[in-house]
């Protein structure tokens, strides 16, 4: 009951308010104009950028996190490596917002220690098109928490891969890659898909890191919503609510794509 | 000529000697069980044969070829694991088919072979089920079929029945033996269950502390244990520490009692020995007046009903003995009854104990 009250107060009521507000006019009455506006510049571009950043960081973080987690957990890796990775991932996955942005500015910004170090050694990242305050910079910063989140989420699934499966496959003549192709990856696939969708959602809803890093110059949906809600520039909370509604829709589309894939990947577990 | 040979195999894990020079020679089509308690090295030996681990010293030879350094996927050995080894994302049919698919066999051949094997293990009806839809016994049948699908040179089984309940265990071990005989496949079987090993093997090797204590047929292992450990491990045994009094007549002394044991003939007077008597060899009857020769007098402490036989624990003269009687006869000797336990002079076995050491502690036979 308390949990139900909690979800009603902090999830369903705000979500309902957004849903209703998205279809209200600035002055009064119901309208579709807010939603219609989402298909025009700059809103549609914000969605494109947000989806692109989320996809890139979910895929790169997902793949890299999977490999790193496997390397840390596989048989033969010393036990302390596992502890170090788990602890670090727990901290890093929750490291975001202004502190993360500052950390990146201090290391990879124009005067960051890594940038200066590279420049002193003859390699200037900015001369090669790198700009921390761009979409690529945001993606880089997001990967800092996406990758450890993947490690945390996928580790139990990797732990669940039984040594007997690998040995049975080898015993039956399979090479390493054949084991992964026929057994390892199919068994992990439901977890990989679940983790990737989580990473996508995590990046799609992130606000503070991108805002602090780029001061709003990278046009992503959460920053745009913040700008409309704060009323500093434009005062139209219903348009902001329509954009939030659009985010629901994007996530719902992701879920619609995810559910059958997940069901197919996990058909053997039913 | 031996088909599978393990020659002087050594394997250390840090300071622990898991295998300390074991030698095994197994003929083609024979069934050998490696039997022993946890940590005796039996699974290590099996894993070395499978190629999942490498020996520090020694060789593994199959059909005259040294395979010690050959990787597991090139050894052509089928292995059945303890449990949960089926690929969970594949049906029973796909699991059995896996090895053939990896070997690039064509579809028609695969289908026929899988059908034959599923029929052999009695699982045709469950071919399209996933592992989690199968019982433990069915899963192990599929695992056996999967191991046999590749027509392995040697079949390896690592305690395949230990996770199953008692009834299924007995059924399945008989099936394993039937299939092994039918296919004539050389088989190495690891178990800690002596009843299982004795029931299905051509040969049994009892291991302890990384060495083979004794190897022989099940009957030899049961009737003529060569070491105190084997005597303790195989079946239940009464063990009486004694000293040879007369090596000509075969007389020994235990707890102040003089016993005649045929096996003591030819032993040196004063030699420390362990007299071994199976519970079913002891004759038990109600005590009457006067001491009978070659016997203990004592009191029935407990009775344990085991179905057709009842196990009685008898205590007297500082010795605990256990005897198996038919349940009907045991009814006449209730707990508390005074009984005479006759030691059969011809049925008892003898093992030498070191003169200068304490030898074995005399264990309570109930703990064996």
C-alpha cells in the first residue's frame, strides 16, 4: 500500500499531468498544436540528437561493457580484479551531472590535463575535430556512466554462464567462437537486450551532465524541456509537456521493438 | 592391449597433490569406475583425460596415441557432467545434434543419428523440449545421448547420477551400463558411491589422497580389500585390530580374546594386523551358558531395519561389531538381548598394520 501510494504520487500523477498538459493550449482549451510542433525545427532535431546520443552510448557502452565484464569475471581472472571492477562500476555508474562535466572539462577540455599532455606531445585533439562541448563530447561523458552501468547489469548474467557449457561444447568439438556463437551469446542475449534498452533510457533522460558540459549548446530534448519549464527564454510549459510526452512515445517505440526481440531471444527460458 | 592408458599422472594445485602418480590401463570396451571420497583426485583424473586440465607429469594414451597435449575439442571424447550441462537455449534434439553440427555432418545424417540416440535413451517423445522442461533424469539421458552422438573413442562420466533421487539413480545407472555394453564403448566413470561403482563396472579403482589404493573387479574389491582404506570404503566392514599369536595355527589376539583366523596362517608372530569381517559373515545367536570358541559375547545395542535384512550393533568385551541378519531372525534378538557373535575363521580377511605406528584408529562400524 505505501509503495502504491508512492508510485501514484511520484509516477502516475506527474505522468498523467504531463499527458493531459501536452494537449492543453497556452491560454486555455484542448489542442494538438503542441504535439504538431514537435515535428518541426528545433524540436525534431532535438529528438534526433537525443536518440542518436542514446543509441551510440547504449551500443558502445553495451558492447564495451560486455567485453570488460566478461574479462573481469571469467575463470582465471584474479578475484581482486572482480572486486575492483564491481566497486568502481557501482561508483562510476552513479557519477553524473555537474561533477562529471567538471571532471571531463578538467581532463579533456581545451585546457584539460590530457589535452595539454597530448598537445605537448605533438597531438592536438582539437586540430583533429574533437570538441568536448559538442555532441561527441556529450557521448564521451555519457559513456563514463553507461559503461559501468552495463558492467553492473550484465555481470549476474555472465556469472550465470556455467563452466560445464563451455567444457561440454569443447568436448563436443566446438572452438571458442563456436561456443559463443551457438551457446554463450544466445544465452546472454535476453540480458544484453534488456541492459541495452536500460542504457538507452538512461542516456535519453540524462540532463545535468549535458547541460553542465555544453551550457545547452547541444540541442537535446531534456535540455529543451528544461529551458521551456524554467521560463527564462520561452514560457510554454505545455510545449515542454508535449516534449516529455514525445519522450514517452520514443521509449514506448523502443519497448515495442524490444519486447518481441527479447521474447524471441528468451523463448528457451519459458 | 590397453586402449586407454593413464601413465604416472601427477597434478598439483599449489601445495595440494591432487594426483600423485596414478597408472591405469583399460581395455577397449571396458568400464572402469574411479571411486573415492571427495578430494581423492578422481575428478581431476577425469578432467585430465578430457583435456580440460593438463598433468604436471605423465601421459594419457588412447589407442596407442599420446593425447596429453591435445586440446579437448580434438580428443573425440564424450563427457557427461554432474548436472546442468545441457545448453539451455537448445532443445533436447538440438543438444544431441550439437556435436554433429560442429563436425559438419549433413542434415539427413544428423537427423537419423539424433533420432537413433533419442530412441536409445528413451526420449523420442521429449525431443523438442528445452532442458528446463525435462526432469533431472531426462536431462542426464539427453546429456548421455549428446556425448554418444559424436561416436567418442572414450566415454567419460563425472558423477552423472549424484544430483538425482535414489530411484532414478538406480534406473539410470542400469541404463548407462546397458547402453555401454550395447555400444561397446570404453568408459571411465567417476563416483563416490561404492554401490553404484560395484553395480555397473568391469573394474573399480579406489582412490585416496591422489593415488590408486586398489584396482580390480567389483568382486575382488569387495571380498579382498588390499588396504585398510579400501576395506573401510567398500561396503561395511568390522575391523578388529589384533596381534598374531600363532602364525602356524592362525591365532590372533584382540582385546584379550583369542581368535582363529585362517588368513593369519603364515604370518609372523607378534605382527600387528587388522582383521576384517563383513557384517553378513558374522553369525549371531542368543547367548547360552558357557563361552563358545572364536566368539564374542555381547549385548544388542541397536537394530536398524534395512528391508530384507536388519543390521544389529553388538557391544561386548570392549568391541563393537555389526551384523546383518535376515529380518525374521533378527526379530528373535531384540535390543538388550545377550548374544554370541561367532567369528568365521575362514571368512575373515587380514591386512598388515605397521609395527611401529598406531595403525588405524578402530572406528565405530556404524560410522563406516
